[in-house]
C-alpha cells in the first residue's frame, strides 16, 4: 500500500522541495499508462492497484517503471493542492530537462481538459515556456509553450 511521504526521496525532489506530498487516495498513475512488465494495458487499472488506496505490491517488487515514476503534483510545490490528479482526472509528468510536459487524461473523464482545473494546469506549464502534450485515450494534442517556437519536427517515443 502507499505510504505517507513515499515519494519524498525521489531523485527529482530537492532540498528546496522537502516535504513533498503523498499520493493519498490517488491511484490515477496505476490506471493510465501501459506497464509491459506486469503486463497491464493502457487505460485500465493494474491488477495490483487497490483503487483509492494504493499499490498492493508497493513493498514487494513493483516494476521498475513504477518505482521510477513520479507525477509532477507530488514533487512540485507550485502546483496547488486542489489540483491533485484524482480530483482533476489528469496528471502531469516531466518538464524539467526536456521542457516538455506530458498531461495524461483519465479516459473516464475525457472533458477534464476543458475544466477550469485542466486549463489552469495546462496554461501554468505553457506560461513557463514548456511545450505540453495532452494525451487522451483517442487524441494526442501538442501545445506550444508561450514564447517558444513550434518545433520543426516532433518525435514521440512512448508506450501508450
């Protein structure tokens, strides 16, 4: 099961961001991405997920991709508490070194992108100059960061 502060020692956390959040009841990252090691298809909960509680194998050998994953809400103190992924039906990932943020939308809530919270999250990243890739079950949208040029070429190397 998830534990309070479980992500506080992640490599992307810093001394300036000590006291990062815990997942709480959020298990959205256990649903959206495909995890080949289990195998788990995209857009369905992992067989080990206890929805609203956490990972049933958290301390018993989770796949490396799960160990390495941290959504931005957990580590970025600038994202408001009310934008916790399970509350807004989407999570953001990435954006530090590559300046591209991936926002994954829960397929049970495809219109979450049009909500005030969705717009706040997306525009927040774009206003910092990050390109944003928004992924729903059926659509991938690329949004340029404010003040940045549109790339001449866009290569995606993802497992969806």
